[in-house]
């Protein structure tokens, strides 16, 4: 899958960042209605995905795979549950608008806001993120930066083209009579699966 930057990890502020920031990140993510799950192993993440998907009435998923998902065997697990899964960019473009579940990866989380950062260069990633009513993201739990300042420092040093995005909870708006409504302009549910285990054979 195409990316806007494959070098962002070089600019990650390791000294100031890490899993020790996860409790703050989790608290703030939950405060904006995100569902947060932390798993020690990739296999635990697979079980978490299955539980989330079992809550969904219909079973159609569009998935932009990443190393954490592959380590967890997410696509295979979903298909074993009778879920129709589409991973090819062309298939994602066709099925995203009618999919019930979108699954993707994110680069890092931001403790200050409970947001996650996603390289959205590939249109398939943007479709998976925006259209299905349930969006599940995989996040390495060690990839947490303290705040927006550090996030933009990474972006300034490593991204010079394409699309990027911050996701903070499910879609919400209060445009009409200042009444808060969830899920009008995007997913009504947003789940973050943070995994402690680092998969072999690839950066996340």
C-alpha cells in the first residue's frame, strides 16, 4: 500500500515517548468516546477483533493490512467467522461504502488528545477510515508521543506530500441546534487496539 512517508520512525522522539504515556492516552481517548483495548500479544488482539465483530449485525469488512494485523491473523480469523473480507485496493473502493467494518493501522498515538495519527496517502486507507460505521485501528502501544507539538515535529521532518490524518474518537457534530450527534460524517464507533508485542519482519 502506498504511503506518504516510510521514514517517519527515524524522527520519532523515543526519549520522550513510549508505553509509559499509554494510560494518559487511553484516558483521553475514552473521554472522546473511543473504545480502547490493550493487548500484550498479537494473538490477544485477534480475539479482541473477533469480539468487536461479533457485535456487528452484518458481516462485511474492508481491511488495509499492516504488520500487527498480519501477526494477529486478523483476516483469516474474520473469514473463519463468516465475514466477507476485502483487502485489495480495488475491492476496497468497490465495497467500502457498504461495509460494516473498516480495519486499518495507525503510526502513533498522542497522549495529550487521545488522537491517533494515520498516513492516509493511499485512497484505500481513507475509505476504510471514513465510510464503515465501525472503524478499528491497530496501534503499537509503545508508539505514543506526549503531545501535538511532538506529532507535528515528526510530520514536519518526514512528510512532504500526500494525505495525513488525526483521528480523535468517532465522528461527531453539533452543527444542528448544538445537539451532539455521533456518526453523521463518519464512523459511529471507533476502536483502538494497542498491542505491546512488536511483529517480526517489519516496522509498524
